[in-house]
């Protein structure tokens, strides 16, 4: 058995072992843990699109919304009696629906590059949100609730392990070289006979699929979803994780997802210390100011991201 | 019929605002081939510059809402936004000019987030009531106009359209008839050749940012005259719509930006009037996607060939 597959089995076993104890963790920490898992899924999948394939996407929350709403709609339709098998198929269906949305975004992206693509994906994200806001069966502006809480520690981190295994093996395969070729020089790649269209669409479809799974996990964890929760700002949150982690470095991006999920909670506790000067406490409450300054400074000084070329698995040739 | 005309009037005054913001996108794109994501937030800065300066400037112009006071507020906001635009370019974009475009784009998104969140920190997150700098009321149309006298046209709408027309003509004069304008056009045709001919690239880029940001600042004040509620996140949506307008008109093309702005404004008004306000944003973005797929160079733009 190859080394990555052994690691995957080990990670799954660890998830199973962890889930035994997850019931006894403080619910607040449990909440943060699950959100870390969901954010890792989102960041790793967006990293496939931005970092490996070089297609700047600002609509990732839209894919997440498609996955969240489709899977929630399915489990609600099946009723409370539905077991974990129904939950898993709903998750999968959510992923497939999001992948279809990814296909819809990927196809126009064939003709667009860089800045234009960023705006178009942003537009698609807003269109998805707008459609949900107008869809009565999905709760429209009121949001959708009533899903059972199926998502737990095991399912979240099993998905994380599978997704990271899938993305890492994909990136290290022949396909991975194709992605990198499209990112590094699209025109040269095309001249070398690489089907750039195929790789771009593939990156969008796979990235959207994983984001859809993350959306499904989120919907069945929070048990309530609202269109505003999948707005442009949510997409930016995910983009920040990818940028800070280092575009193209799966391990760095996962690390950034962990740090950026824990950091707001940490900053929240900082703002409770009365002995800190008031401006520090106020700044701690406004984490987005820190993030935005961090992005600008990073781009000026270290465009490859905080964790640079850190990566899982084999060394690149 | 009268309802349709009313939607056109409303759409036109909103479209004028989009046109002013779209100019900044299109001018910067023309010179640097890059989308200044933070441009919409400059518009917000303009509105807040007016919010804080209006009480003093109105007192200077004799107290109370007046044309002179409003003009002072407008000029102050434009000057402040021009300075902000130049500063942002100097600090955040100029050092990155040789970097890949993705790096600059991300830096621009960072600046945009910084302005939005810094704005919420400095100005407060809640919407603020913009002071009345000009008495905005409906104009009584003469009864001799028959059916058309039923239209509602406000003083604010007339001022918005008038100021926009003046600013557009001034910009046209600058771009077509001054040496700096000529340098701007040269730079957008071929940056390398322009710099070889002795065009001071940095100075022209700074000037472009100054003019574009001043237009956005003016748009901020003109919006606040019509809808006197401003908040630090008002720039996101307006900026995106204006960007769609710039693309629709042909990005890099100055008359195109004005045309696109007016068309988007009218489209929005018609969607709100005849379909549903909740479909306003999705339909505008759908227009963007259709334009990019069918005619990426926009209505007035010339197709650009990609060089290796």
C-alpha cells in the first residue's frame, strides 16, 4: 500500500478515535473544531482553483450555498427518520449540485482571465444568493431551518481527510502538472498542446464539489442557513485563508484555515481583558482590519503567503 | 406611459452616479490594465468627507442649505478623494507594478477591505443621516405639459444630472485637449513607447488616480443628496454596479463608461419598477456575464488582441 493511502487510513482511524472523545469536549470548543474542519475543506478546495490552476475566484461561498441548500432540502424532504446513510447521500448530492454550478461558472471562464474572472465569479456568487433569496421552497429571505444535526466530529474530519487525500494525489498526478502549467503560463501551455479548457473546468468542478460538501456539513451542523451567510464577504474570508496560507500550498492553506478560525475566538477573549489599553481591545474586536492590513503587507513583502511552499506528500520534481 | 417615463428619470439619475464611478475604473484600466477594486470605497470616502465637512462649509457659505455650500462640499470631497486615490496608488500599487497581475489584484482587494473595515471602525457601522446641503424637493412641472406634469422630478435629480454633465465635459476637455490628457492616451495605447517618448509614467498614473477618485468622490456627495443615508459599506454594491457599467461600455473607453453607467441605472430602475426589487442585483450581474461572453470588449470598446 502506498504511503499516502496509509496516511489516509491512519487519518480516518484517528477521526474515529477522536469521535469517541468528542462528546466529552466543551461544546464551545467542539463548535470551533467543526468550523475548523469546514473551513479547511473550503480553503483547500479554493486553493485548487486559485493556487494550483491560477483562476482567481471570488464566488466560493456561492458553491457552498448550493451544497448547503441542496443537501438541507433533501434531508428535510426525507424527514427526521432519515438515518446517516440518507445524510451521506444528501451530502453527496449537495456536492454534485455544487459541481454542476462549478461547471456553469467554469465554462464562461474559458474566455476570461485574471481580473475579469474574479468579477464574473463574484457575480455568479451574487446570482446564486439572489436566486435563493427569491426561492420560496428554500425559505427565501427567512432562511432555511429544521435539518437534524447529523454533522459530527467524525463525518467532518473524515471528509477533511478524504478531500485532502484526493486533492493532494490529484495535484501530484499528471493532472496536477496540467493545472500548474495553466497557472504558470496559459499561452505557453496551450502551445504545448495542453487542453487548458479541460483543466480550468476540472479545477472549478472539483473545487465546487468539495465546497458543496462543506456547505452540506455546515447546514447539518448549524441546523439553520440564511442567504446572507453565503455573501461576498464569506467568499473573501475563504480567499484570505488561501492567500495567507500561500497559494498552491495545500498544507499552508489548511494551517491558515485553522489559524483564521481560531484567531477571531482568541481575539474575542483578548477584548475581555480589562488591563489592555482600549485601542488594542477595540482593534482586537475588528479582526477584519487586521486581516486587510495583513493582506496588503503580505502582497508588498511576501506574495507567496505566510507559509510559502509548505506542502503535503511527495516533493515536487 | 407616465410610469415608464418616471422609471427612466429615476434610472437616469442613478445611472449618472454609476457613470461617475465607472470613469475611475475605466481610466485606471486604460492606463495600468488593472481593476482597482478599492475604487468603490473611494466613493464611500467621498460621502463621509462630505458628512464631516458639510456643517463647517455650509456655515462658511452663509449657513443653511445653499448652492454655494453644496458646491464647496462637493469640491472638498473631490479633493480629499483625489488625495486618497493618489496615496493608495503610491503606497500599495506602484511597488507592485512589475509583479504578476494577481498580486496587484489581491492587494487591491486588501485595500478595499481595509477601507470598508477601517471605515466601520472610524465612522461607526450604523448608517448616518447625511446633512441637508441643498433643499431637495419635487419640482412643480407646469400644467401646460399635460400628462407629463404628473412626473416627479426632484431638485436633487436635476443637480445630479447637471453636475454629472459638467464633470463629464470637463473630463473630456482634459483628456482631449491638455498635454497630460495626451500623455494618458499615449500610455493606454503603449506604455513602453510612451515612456520612451518622454512621458513621465508615474506622474500620469498619479494624475489618473487623482481624477478618477475625484469623480468617485463627487458621486458620493451626489448620492448623499438624493438618498441621505450613508454607511461604510455603501461602496461595495455601488462599486460593483459601476464596474459592470464600465465593462458594458467597454473597459478602458471613457465615453463607454458614461454610456454603460446610464444604461445600468435605467435597467435597474426598470427591473425594480416592473419585475421585483429582489431581482435587481442578480439581473445586473447576469448582464455582466452575458456581455463578457458575447462581446467582451463592451459596447464601444475595440477588441484587444492578446500578445505573447
